[in-house]
C-alpha cells in the first residue's frame, strides 16, 4: 500500500470518528504532497489549502457565547495579546513554554512523523507566580487569540445551566485556532470522589476531561490552578504537559526589579538586599511592592535608593534576629547612623551595640567592621 493510500485510509477513519480538526490537518499534508507530485494540480491544491486555513480564522471573529439568563459573555477574548516586557520565569518553566512554541513552528515535521504537537497544558502553582501571564505569552508567541473562561458568568445556581455553559464554551473554542485558558480549573474539575459534590458536577468533570483528551491540534487548551490537591486524579494524565510554577528565587526577583526600575546603578546594591528579603514571595508580590516604592519616591520627591531602604527595613520587621542584624549592618554601611538604623529596623540600640559592636553615630569604619562581624557570626 502506498503512502497516499495509507493516508486515505487514515483520513476516512478520522472522518468516521468525527475528528474534524485531525481530518483538516491530514488533508493539508496530503494536498501538499499532491502539489509537489502533480504540478498541474498545484494551483487547485494550494487554493483548497488556503480556503481551509481561512475557515477557522473567520470563526475566531464570531460573537462570543453568552449565558441564556444573564446574557453575560462566557468568554473574554484578547486578540493576540501584547506584552510590554519579556516575562521572567524559572529556567524549567521557560524551557517548557519555549518547547511548545518550537513545536508549533515545526508542526509540519511533526505531522509528517504522525505526531501531534502539544495541545493541552496544566499550569500548577501558588497565586501570583505567572500562570496567567504564561498563557498570554504563549498566545502572543503563537499569534493566537486568547480566550479566557469567565468563571463568574459560567457558574449558575442551576447546575444544569453551568454544565451547558461550559459545553458551549468548549464547542466555541474548538472551532477557532485560539488558546483557551481555563483559569481556576479546580473550581470546575474537582475530585469526583468528593462526597459533597452532586452527580451533575461529577458528570461535568467527565465531560471536561474528555474535552481535554480530544482537543484539536488547531488550538491549545491551558488549564491553571492554585489548588492542585482539589483536582480530580484523572486530570493529571489527560494533559500533554504539566508545568509547575514555583516561587521565584532571589536572582529571578532581582531581574524583575531591574526591569521595573530601568537602568539605575544607584539602586543596584539595594536590589541585592531587597531580592534576598523578597525570596519566597510571588512575582505579583514583587511587582506590587516595587511599584509602591516607585510611587513613594515620585510623590515624596525622594530617591529610589531611599525608598528601597524603607522597603528593606519594613520587610525585615517580620524577620528573625539574624536577618534584622544583616539589614542593620547593610543600612549602617550605607551611612545610616545607629539611631536611624534602630528606628528603621525596630532593634534597640543596646541590641545593635551588643551584636554589631561600636556605638558610633556616623557612617564610619565601625559600621564596616560591624557588618563583617555579622557575617562571621552566621
């Protein structure tokens, strides 16, 4: 049996199974082969390929589905998201996201090899670590509209209506070459062994997971959750990729701070201390804290250095004694008097004298000596 005959058999099987998007992908490959083998048919083959490629694009412009009662739109649509700056993620996260983009760039090779590119991803991690931003970045890189499920509009006091809304959303997103984001996925894909959930919601989870399984290669489905422990166990094996988003480390936090402040050598030393104190916070926390400091500097007509010193001192208030002493030594090395350091850190001057040495009220060599003493004690 020739390759074309095998493709024909495969095409018929896909058509009988109702896998429209897989039929379209295989048809495109077969038409390319026809155009290469039969120059006389090349114009017709290319015309058909262009027509089939344009169909899903037109569907992306269709009106968004709405809830029958409230008439609220069930999806939010962002036509090819624009990101003001390149996001920062831990290396393992970036590698996975870039791999998805690379697969789509090499999609023809994958189709020729009989392998589908990544169609579905599950983003897992605490709030504020960049899951939604990652979905927007993927849509931007792939030049796809971003469709985001509006959970408030979808959820209804009538369970049957909620299920119908989600089915309508899934059917709409299937028809367009888009990226569908199901945020707060745990709210609609809860464990089916949860005794508190009723049968309708359990059936909805089954429908939802089946949709993930059958998601067409023309689009990408991304589900994001802050509470992975609430997900139905079957959800984990339905996704092509699972991407775990951890809290950023100090180096990643420093990169975000530099992106927010721009080139400013005067704050570089502050960034090092601030990044260390913010380790364990989310990217969203970092952006919020740094932008608050920037606003303070502008409104108060003070330097960013002074604003960051205040932030460092505030963050150290909830820290242990060792961290407070490190901050105290750092502030002293920047010319702060012992009185100022005590005010900023909340440490008594007796504590500063006991742990950091001399009681000089100037930015003298004693502060430098005390700084080295702190690091030796650690």
